[in-house]
């Protein structure tokens, strides 16, 4: 039988892949296994269709569900049907083609380790921004499409509601816990979620948008030292230290406190500030001309991340007990 790792679950079937198994090569591990080997051959199409319809009827929760699930259907000792389910947002032609190729290569490596596919493993290969850009360009050239490219998305500009597990907010919370922040000239490009969503809705309703690429970033980058000063002005005692010193404090905190909010991000902070700058996209310049022109006759603009908005974000994190309120609080914590 096929020896593969367990595949996580999700919803919305989009593809059937048939594999003929000639010999046993190990144990099988799947989320769902349906044995139809004792069913009448005439029943196979209806039984398979029923399984697919059952999966279609399941609601997909983007926050909790995995991005795919699989069901292995046994037709006989040497014949299986593999059903793979994906949410529609992942079901573009390019993704599906690549998925079929990777499944086939993996299967071939398992049943025939000496095959040419054995040397084509893509496991642990890093996915770079350039790869995503190239894939989007191929999609753009192959189909009549409009592409929206948001940068780092921040919390709501009016309510302060945000994803506390996001890199930006975890870093803020971590600096508050440490009582220190790196003294660098790093810039952060944060676009509030309400701006991004309103812009995409408005642009998508314009026929002139078809075939264009829209960058949804903030024209007013946030300097890290401005962020630190703003947090300090709200009553949090934060000392600015060199990047290397700050990272050392971060590592010590992670070793002594397994619950540190910034602990999961350690791998994203390289040993030296020079390496950090080389790995940063903060200073990249994006051409937002299409976006600005498309929104010119609307009231939709991207707000700067200023003291007032930062206070809203910190007040939200405080209300949700993600960070403690400062001893001498200067924030307005009302909902």
C-alpha cells in the first residue's frame, strides 16, 4: 500500500487522482479511508459522488480548518481513488496543476526510489517573494485577471481591532514585556485592514480595473523609533538598545519564559542587524499609481500609522489582556 504522511483536513472537493497500486510499500496513514472493495462495481460512481457532495456541503472555516483534506477510497486490493478537497480560494489552475505534479512525484518516489522523480523532492525548499511574483505574473498573462497585492495588513483604523498573533503586534507585545526595543532605522509598512478591504471592493467594481495590478500598501511607512517613542508616551517604560543587545535579551526571555508572546518569532530575527536589514522588505518601494488613480474619485485613503492609531491598537491589546496596561496609563481603554 501507499506509504505517505498524514494529510490534514479541509473542505470543497476539486480534483480526483487515480493511483494503481502494484505492491505493498509500507503502511497507510490518512484522515479518511472508505473501503468500497465489497461494493458492486456499478455503485462506485454514485458512492464517490456522494462522498464529494458531502464534502461540498461542509462549511469552510478559514480560521480553524486546514487548507486541504484527503479521502482514500479502496476499490480493490490494487486500486484506489484519492479524493483531495481544497477551498475554492486555492483552486486556481496553476495551484492544481502543481499539486498533481507533486503528488505524482511523491508517489513515484515511494513505489520506485530509483526513479528520476527520486531526485526532484521539493521538501524544505524556501519559497521566496520572487517565486510568488513569477507565479502571479504567469497567472496574469494566462488569464484576464485583476491582481491585488496587499502588504502587511494592520488592525482596523477606527476600532483598533487587530490580529494579536500577527508579527507586528507580537513584536510590540514582546518589546513591552522585555522593556526594550532595538534602536534601528527600520521602517514598517502597515495598511489598516479597513482601508485594504474598502479599496479592493471599490476597485473590483470598476471595469477599468480589469487586467491591472494594484499594490495596497501605506504611503506613510512607520519608523521603528517613532513606534517606540509612541509606546513610551503611553506609559510603557521601553529602553532603546542595540539590535544585538535586544536580541540577546529576547533569547534570555524565551529561555526563562516559555509563554513569552514573542518566543515563536525568534527565528525571524537573525543574529546581526545587518542580516536583519538584508532580510527586510520594509524599504522596498511599491508602485501604487494604479491604486491611487483607481481610488481618486472616492473617499478611500490609507491613514498614516500615527500616535492616535497606535493608541487604539494598544488599547485593544490591553482590553483583550494580551498586554498589561502601563502602571501610569495614559490610554483611553473604552470599547
